[in-house]
C-alpha cells in the first residue's frame, strides 16, 4: 500500500475577505490581508490524515511553495495530523508568477525524491480557480489521476475514486501511484485542536529550493491587467409580460 | 427594513480586519484561530436558542473540551496544556464573542481549579485536575453566600474539625456551575472566634459534589448569560476528609483571593469579547441602515458613537493583555488585573448599550442580536469582584505606591 502521501497546501487569501484590486491593476491587495489554507487543500489534508488513521498510509507530508509565510499553512497541516512538512522556497517575482505549471513540476520532483506513492491536492485554489495542478502533476509523472473526488477507497494496490462530474457521479479504479484531487464533499476537515497545535510545534519542516529539485520557475504567462468585475447595474421594472418580452427583444436577448 | 439577524451574525467581517495584537509565538495566533472558528461556526448559530431556553450548553462545552479550548490553565503534568494567562485570555475573548453565557460556564472551571493549581499538593492536583482533562467535567468556586458577596470575610459557612474530618454547614449562593459541578472549591470558616482575622479564620476545601449533604438549589433565572447554570448550594452536615484541605487550616482567604489575580484577566477578556461583538454588530447595521437619505454610519452622531466604542474595546483589550502579561512574567499583577476587569466590565455595558441605541427600535427587539449583549454585559460589573470592589483594590494599590 501507499507508504507516503504528499499533500499540497496553498496559502491563499481567506475566503471571507472582501477582495480589492490594487490601484495599479496588476493584481489584488495581499498586504495585511488575512490568509489561510485553501479550503480544498484542507479537505486534501483531512483525507490524507484519515488514510493514515486507517493505517493505509504510513506518512503524510505537507508541501507548500512560497515565501516564509507559507510555513503557517504547513503548520496548520501539521496540526491537523500531517507528520512533517516541506517548504519550497519561492519568493518575490517568482512567487508572483508561480502557477500550476511550476507547482506541478515541483510536486512531481518531490514525489520522486520522497518516493511518494500518492499525491492528494485540492481540486483548485480559490484565488486563481485554475484546476490544473493535479492534472499536470499526474501527466508529468505519468501517473493516473482521480480528480474531483468525493470519495476515495483503497482496494488492494488500486484506488477506487468516485468523481463528481456534471452528469452526476463517476466511479473509476486507478492504479497506484496516483494523483487525487479533492472536491468539496470528500470530507469535512477537522479542527486543529490546541493539543495538536502544540504537538505540531515539534514536527519538522524542511526547506528546499526549486533549483535543488531541478525545476525552472519561468512563467509562460504574463498578467496584463486585473480589474474588478463590472458593477451590478440596476434592473428595470416592467408592468406586464408584453413589456418584458419587448424589453428582452430590445436588448437583443431573444 | 427588516434585516436578517441571527442567521447572518456568523458572517461578521471579523476576518477582514488585520490583527494588530502582538503575538509572541505563532502558536498563539493558531489558538486564537481555533477559538474564533469554533465561536463563529458552532457557538453563534445556537446561542440565541440557549439564551431563550436557558438550557445548559453541554454539547458546546463538550466540543470546546475536545478542541482543547477548556481547562487551559491546568499544567501539563496533570494532562493540561499549561497555557499562559495571555494565551488563555486570547481564547476566552474569542469564545465570549460567540456567547458569554457559554464562555462563563467554561470560565467557571478555571475559577474553580485555580485554588487547586496555586495551593494544591501533588495528590490533590493529580486527583482533581487530572480528571478534568480525562473527561469533560465541570467544577465550581463556592465562596459567595446569600449574606456575603463582596465582604468575603463575612462568609458564615462553618467547617468544624471532628477527628479526621471536617463537618460543613452553610449556604452558598450564585455559584456558577452549581448544579453541574463534579467538585467544588469551598471556602468555610474554621475559626469561630469573631476576633480572629480573616487571613487566618478561613480554610479552603475541595468537595466532591456527590458527597452526602451537598444540595444544589434550583437553577436561577437571570437577566443575561442565561444558559450558564447559577444556583444556591446548601451544605448540610457534609463530611470532608482532612486530605481535602488546601494548604492547611486558616489558609483559605489567601488562596481564595490569590485565585483572582489569575482569573480576572480572562474575565476582562470575556467582557472585551462581548464588547467587540457589540461593536461589530452595530457597525454592520450602521453600514446597511439608511435614514435621511444616507447610511446611518455617515451621520456623525453614529460614527462618533462607533469611534468611542472602538476606543473602549481597543483599550480594554490592551488592559487585559497587560494584566495577563504581568502575571505570566512572574510579577504580582493585582493592580493591572483589577484595572482590566473594572474597565472591561464598564465598557462592555457602555458598548452594548450603545449598540442597542445604534440599532434603534430594532435593537430593543429579541430578533436582533444586541439586546442579548446588553443583558449579558451587566454581570461583568458584578461577578468576579464588583466594579466598586475593583475600585477599592485599585485605589489601595495605587496609594500604596506613593506611601512607600
């Protein structure tokens, strides 16, 4: 069975924060703004820890890419039950342009280095909504993938994954090693209890540079501009159904 | 305009405000996060119902216990986390933000345990603190009587030594967790001589709640913090083994008072949590309600009220943090603890009242969250040392500095 699980955790702006675009339209305001672990990554960590509790997995390693602050996010994963953490140091311009392509290269390199046989990621991050890292990582490793997982079960040396797709639920069986991305209904992540937060202080976080993994961080994307969504326009009230039809025709909607 | 009330309370914009508190350790931020999440997601949605019914919030207490948010003062040797006063206060403020009734039920444990923590011997600590971390049990601090509140020296409950036991007779009142406690810290008079000074006349005991003769009275229906269990407790010929005496005969008064230096900072933190909640609710309302063509927050009458409420909350927070830091740093913090408790209790009442005012007619109504805050706030000027007693302490400490 899978000895080691790698779980990717991303530090993102907290879901409850009101996002503001920077005055120069190059991005969103992150200074002084509350950040926390991406909710889908929390679900990924929870799933990995549950597998360990069921003794189907020996070690859970939490990985995050970014500047010093991502250590907070790794600590949260450790407080939830991960055994140790890996902080891949990326900062400055490299961090600004860090995207799924670079992260998946990093994760693939780490998976080989750590001899992981399972990678669990959140299905997407709530800041960029890319939904690419899991898929790219699997492709780079030439591993099967079970994305949008709402249920994961170990069956011998295979994984049964129930996926949430537009038409309903799809059940697939994939060989290990594999990449799984967590969807909302996979589980409800546990709280980090205070005793576990204290224990997590003693768990180790190792620092790694992307260069050490042979990963090139150059981005193929250039952000041209970031704008707020258009302000919601006031609606128009009409008296009768005929008026409604007339207005819709006017607006070219029908 | 009727706005959504209790249901939206958990969407308060707390997480948008950058934290200005200085954290010494990263873990303090994490503790605060857990407490905040618990308060927002689990306490706030059910608090109004517990307030209405007065039912003891045991499910919430159990959850808090499971998460390690309770019994934070218990040293690691006895299964606790041994958190500093500062850490405990951070947690307390977050829980109180959710509901001070729930938080008081939890805090009463700290108050009951403190005499054992500061004065218990090894066996007593192991026995009475150890069990608190093994299951979610409650304890209580039994000092106040129908005839003696502020005047602790006026306590009449008698403890008479008979062989290897003490026989207790008396009446205690307003005991938080009185009907739910597994054990009590009890203060009783062991020296009947009225000329004997308070510093020698009283003894502190630990009493198992199921000891024959211990009779909790009915649950009292109070103005606020209604889900907290407050009762009179009668002691009729209750027999306590001498092993349950804390420190020794005659040491009770000092122990009972010594506990307060550690427990007043968290009480101040609780009052601050309530005040912060009142401020957040009022601010949110002020940014939605319109009058005379503008948001009420744009009228200076309201914005100035909010400014003053904010000033009070920030200062109360700094006060409790100072008092907690002083005791954690090993110094006697009586002066700061009293200041923090007095100030936080007073401003909690002012801020809650102002919040009701900002809500206007809606504020007076039970479907909006602020009237509960106003009712809950009042007790902060009464328990754990009344506002008047705090002023007595502060003036005494203050003048003592000049007299030297």
